[in-house]
C-alpha cells in the first residue's frame, strides 16, 4: 500500500537552532493522524513543511508517492484549513467557498456545483447568501473547511482549527470534523496541543516533544502502553 504522505528524515533548522530533529513517518490514505505535543515542540513547523509553507532543511516530503520537497504549496494538492477568522468578510458564504476555484479560472457552472456539494456535506445550504459576520462561530468554521473541500485535495491539513472557539463550540466542531472525515473518507493531518481532541479524533496519534517523535500509535495503544513517562503524563494514562 502506498502512503498518502511520507516524511523521510525531515529536519528543520531556524538559523543554527534545530527545531525538527529527523522525523520519519508514513501516513496512509484516508487516515486521520494527529500531531500532539506541548507548545513549541514543532507541530506547526512540521505541518507547514508538509504543506510547503516552510522550507525543509534536510530530508524529504513525499506526497502521493511523488517527491514534493521542492514543490510550491499549490502543486501539492493539499489543503491547509485555516482558522475561521481567515474568511473574507465582504464575501458571502458562496463566494468565500468558491473563491479559490474562481482565481484558478474554473467555469462558473462547475464552481456552483462544487460549492453546492461542499455546502451539502457541511450542512451550509441555507447560509450560502450570508456574510461571515451573520454566522455563528461553528458555521464560520465550517465555511473555512468548505473553502478547502471544493478543491478536492489529496489531504486536509489542520493547525489547531478549534483553538479560538469556546469550550461548547469546540466539542460541537470536534464532532463535525469527525463526521466530515467519515463523509469524505479523506486523509487528514491535524495539529493540536489538546490531548482530549487527539484521543477522540485520531486514527493514529503522533506525540512530539522537542522536535522528535516520542511515540506513534492508536489512541488506545498510547493510553495502555505509553512508551515513556512523557507520553504517559501527556496522554494522562495511569502509568
Ligand atoms: P508548536 O506548533 O508545536 O507550538 P512551532 O512549530 O510553532 O511549535 O515551533 C517550534 C519551535 O520553532 C519553537 O521553539 C519556535 O519558537 C520555533 N520557531 C517557529 N517558527 C520560527 C521562525 N520562523 N523562526 C525561528 N524560530 C521559529
Ligand atoms: Mg503551533
């Protein structure tokens, strides 16, 4: 089975400070993988290197079996889901969701169809004519996701998409994202520092600390058989 995304000995240096210290990881098609770890451990940097938003210092990023290390973000077929505040305030939901297709020069009818499909998957059909400020936080977050769905990406990349939401909404959106993963059957890589989010959403969790992987495994494996004290304490298992 070929991996959707593979990291081979990936390193990142900012000047002479090394923040990612040789990461090897294969993510399978349709897998929901979560990078979890304390603030500053390198989660965003790793995700941004996969997306192509940050240069890889050493090693390779393979996307769909192709060496994408030197490719610009637009060539990788990946969608980075930004937080909901990145919506265009002057555009309605339909325009927000179709914007990237419009700039890519896709025909109007095709854009309309793809936006309708994404709106259906996200239950946003009734809100297509509204502006972001006329939506709830959860609806806005769904529009932010909808903007990437229309591009039919090979994988979705999320960087703490729920961190700005209040607790109740976070729980609601966690459920939405889980459902979306089922509906789309898409590969998803998701960054969070929230253990509960990781434990409830992930097929596999990658625990990072100081730019290295401490353990990779299914939520239950990490809980029952943490590799070390750090993982045990971070996941909250009774070791
Ligand atoms: P996380 O997302 O896990 O909180 P980051 O990937 O944002 O961590 O950061 C990892 C480390 O790299 C941190 O020590 C951070 O200060 C450092 N870092 C991130 N971006 C830069 C940058 N552009 N220049 C220098 N250091 C950076
Ligand atoms: Mg981060």
